C-alpha cells in the first residue's frame, strides 16, 4: 500500500510549476525593487575584481520560489575592451509576515556553496551571497540562471513518461550518496539513526501541542510511527523538498536540482516519502507510475537493499517526513489565525491540512494490514 497525498495543493501552483512562473503571494517581492539593479551592480564588483565595469542591463522579478523572493538580472561585464553578458538569479527573503514558510538563507548558502564546490550533484552553481542584506536589501544568494523549464511543466503534458521515472530515481539516489562528513560542519548531525527518526516523530507531537488547535489525528500518527519503525539506513544528505518543480531541465536535457532550503542530514527515505506525498497531491507521480521499477533504479544508484527500500518503507516515510513541511505550515496557520501572517497562500493551506487527515489514516490502515499479513505468514511458516 502507498500512502496518499495530504490533499489538493493549490491548483495555481500545480499548473504553473515552472522556474520563473510558480504562483506566490501578491506583494512578496525582493525589497526595494526599484533600487535592486543599482544595488546588484554595486555588489557584484566586490566579487569580480577581474573586470573593469559591471552594468545591470535588465532586471525582472520572478515568481519561481514558493517561499522565497526571486529575481533575474542580465549583467554586462567589460574588461580590456571585451564585453560579455550573462543572466544571474537572486534568491532572497521576502518581507516579514508574507512568507508561508520561514527558512534560513545562511543554511541554504552553506549547502549550495558546498555542493557547487563538490560538483557531484547537478545544480545551478551558486556564485555569491549577501549574508547581511546590507548590499541587496535582504539576505540573498546569487546563482547561475538556467535556461529551460521544469520537469513538472514537461511531464504534465506527457502521456508516456519515457525514461524520466528512472532518471528521477537516479537523481534522488545521487543526492543520497553524499555522506555527512562531506557536508558543511554547521549542518546539524543527528547522533544516530534512531535519534533522527525519534526527532521526526517527536515533531508530530510537538507541533500538535504548540498549535492553537488540538489535533488528535497527529497524536495517533506519532504513536503508530513509533511502534512501526523500519530497518535503518546510513544517514545521508537529504534535499528536504524533492519534487518535479524543483528539477530544472536545461537545453542539453540535463537535470538540475534547485531550492535547497530544507536540506538536512537524515534518512534518505525521507526524500522518497516527501516526493511521494507531494507528487500524489500535485501530480504526476513518477514513483507511482511503476513503484518497483522506480525503487530498483534508486537501489542501483545508492547500493541500498530491498529490505530497507521497498513500497512499505516508502509508505512509512511518506507519513513520517510530511511533518517537516506540515509542522511549519501549521505554525504559519496559527500566526494567520492570530493576525500575525497575512499571506494568501498560507490561508489556502487550511484545506491541505484538513483533507490530509483521512489520507494519513487510510495509508496507515493499509500499511498495518500488510504488516499484520506478513506477521501471520511468518508465524504460519514456523508453526
């Protein structure tokens, strides 16, 4: 049995999931938009002493980041009579009180910078970072621009997904080959696999207790997860928000993975679970198209075994990993209820949370039935 999605994700996001066209809250823009081209032109020379002059010739806000403010700029460099142009992307924090999800730019920059230097995982290279916000008006990362569309926009139009399910499984697997010792020291490191899983289970309970609402469904979910832990896997880098809209395809048909704000060190199956829950809600779900083939490609990419990576363990992590986003959404909905958050996208998530309760309960019932059948079969074999 495969756990179902949390509900119907906003249709505007689902149908517009292209880098540069994803819907966001009205008014959630890079601060001081009219000043940003000149600010960027003054910021870039701090990192490009090799050029004589830098001019920002075009600047355009993007709606690409679901939780962050995005913009792209056309930049002209001149040195020794030679002029070159390129497009860069700025990814920064929106104004306070508008973001549906609060994340840390320092953390995202540390991850992106490490991955850029490592060169193993395909990403748009990260260039520079305004860590204080004094130059660009907000903490902002400057990175390469990808000319192309998202995997989401491509597969939405497909009846036959071709090799994309295999390629996506391999991409998720490639992320999960990166060990903790290869990552920035500032990234939190769980003491053990059990500690990581217990932390996520505890987050279900903590989020429920901290909310202005009582939610017995979340307490039930936490109890079931605690009683049914799967076999462990080595801790690895996790993306935290793996979904087709975050996979860009450039003009050479290469996959490039963006939006690393939720990156962490955890169980690799957290990513498989989150991909499943998001894609079931938003569609299409390339895992669900052929789960066994998808997982076989993933196991080949990672070297993990079938006892640890199978449909039941993906189902478990589909439920478990969802709290990483649901807990944050719930806290923002609390702020919305208290008048501390006015984001329209925040309000729209009320339906996702409430509709998801039935799906979680049904998924757990299906997995429990499978566990019970396996236990009965094992008991019969030994009697």
